[in-house]
C-alpha cells in the first residue's frame, strides 16, 4: 500500500493528536500527564529527526522520531491498514537509527500488547517480565525496551 513520508513539523501535532488511537492517548497521559498535542510538540522539538506518515489523501497514519537514542511513535487507527508495509519500512528506519546511535531505548505502556508486539517486530527486546512505574500515573506499569548495534569482529 502507498503512503507518504515527510519530515514532521510542530504543526503536525495539532493535526494528528485528536486522531490517535485511545491506547496511544492513554500511554501519553500515563507517562507524562500531558495532552497528546503537548507530548508530540515536545517530542518533535527534542528529536534529532521526526517523521510524519500519511495516506495518499493526507489522512495521518503515524508520527515518529528519535532524539539522543530515544525512539518514539504515536499512531492513528489507520496504522492497521498499512501495518505490513509499515513494519518493513520501520525496520529499515530503526536499523538506521541503531547504527547511528549504537543503543536505542525507551519505555512502553505494559497495558498495551499491540505496542509491545510492534516493538518486537521492529527488533527491540522488550523486558515484559519487569514492570517500571515511571510515569505521572504511578499505578500504570511500563516495560523497558532496547536495541543494541551488534558488530562482528
């Protein structure tokens, strides 16, 4: 399936925030206490690169980025329609980031198996046996995830 990828801008936060999946909105609130729009604006402004992915008609699919080896992504329900091709493209992007930074890591809402499955598909190790209570909502568990550059001698 065809989709468009371009550099994300701060203005994209207002476009995609109200369309995010409920699980993504819940993760943002639990982790930061911010609105999705605030979290996206912050993430874009603190990223070394950020990308906006949309359908050919311009409808947002997802927004993603990385800063200092910390990857992030938020998606709309449209991500399901493009899942297989986005996984392929995402693996390339994450591979490039891993080579650039050497080590990628962040946290994922432990309540959301879809997010965990996506990270595993991208080649991350997700520490599902361990819970971290790191967010503004101290009752929501998060899993740590990472990916390391491997080099052969």
